[in-house]
C-alpha cells in the first residue's frame, strides 16, 4: 500500500517537474522526487542506495543545478512557442504519436506480466550467480568483505569504467562552474 | 501500529506534495520540500521499526543533517543571484 502511494507520488513529481515553466521550481520538485525515491529504496531494504539517493539526488544535484541555473536563464524566453504548440496539437502527427505511445506502453506492460513479484526472494536473478558470489569470494579473491570483492575483483573493469566516467564528469563540472578570475 | 503510522505520514506527505506542485510562490515550494524531507526522516525511522531493524534510526538522523543543503543553496541563490 505504502509502496503504491510512494510510486504514485514519484509519477506526479516527475510530470510536475516536466510541466513546470520555472526552472528553479523544477529543481526543487526534483529534490522532493529524490527524497521520495530514497524512501522507496529503504522499503526495498537497500539502505546504502537510499542514502546515496538522498545525499546526491536531493543534496548535491540540487546545488549543482542551482549553480548551473545562476549561469543561465531561469525561465523560458517567452510563452509564444508553447502557445503555438498547444493550438496545433490535434493534427494527424500527434494522433499517430499518441497511438504509438499507447501501443508501446501496452507492450511494455504485457512484458512485465511474466516478471517475478516485487522483492521476490525466489526470483531467477537471485539464483543464477549470486549464491557463488556469496559463498566463495574469500577463497577466490582473498577479500573478506563481500561487496568489496564483487566491486574490485569480479567486476573490476566495470568499476574502473564507472570511476573514469565519474572522474570525467567531475572535471567537466569543475570546468563549467569554476569562478571567473577577478582581473 | 507502525504500518498505520507510516500510512498516515505518507498521506500527510500527499498534502505537502500538492502544495509543492501548486504553490504559487517559489518559497511555498521550498518549504514544502523541506517538510517532505522531515517526513522522510520520520518515515525512515518507522520503516526501521517495521522491518525490526532499529539501526535505521542512525540513517534517519544523518538524513536530518543533510536535509538543509538544498535549502541553503536556494537561499543563497535568491539572495545573491549565484553560488559564488
């Protein structure tokens, strides 16, 4: 029940963040989105992910987006373009697009029918390679901590790639948001 | 018992989300998101007791600590027009 309401809140927040004309409001709504998402992660018993979501999603991302906002403009140029789009909204193109979206959504919903239940411990993903990773990391890698063995030994190249991506994006953010040197 | 309390807190969060989306002024939205953060802290503590893992309480406390970062950034942006 609570899960359902929380996921419903997420959808509402996402739609509101898209529809909002004021970018600062959008940033704030996204902060609310991250907080609700953190509760959903906690309901799934993934406390560390929830904590990352709350600190990065609601904290640092909001600060970075506001910093980016202070370098650009806050609202749309003027309301003209969106007005024109609303007037010409019911032509053939948009009806075809609507049908395509509905058919795709129906196919996706049909695809989820065979999936295991939410949080099912008997799901196939928990019985494929997970038992081996839980039983044998100490003998195979000599690392005591299971999570560390997975991250640094079994999928070391994956972690290296992730670290490279985060490092690159961090440098990009520093370059974009650095202070101008006072002449 | 804890489930009922959690449901009530979530329903109360619905009212605040309404204010966050509708809110005519930007300050209404900031205040609403702040309240959502507070409700998240309470909800985390409750979920910890529902799952019988009371050490979630520590995480809820850390949430309460990092809750105001976005608000400070927003206020500084409103006051000076930038974060420098």
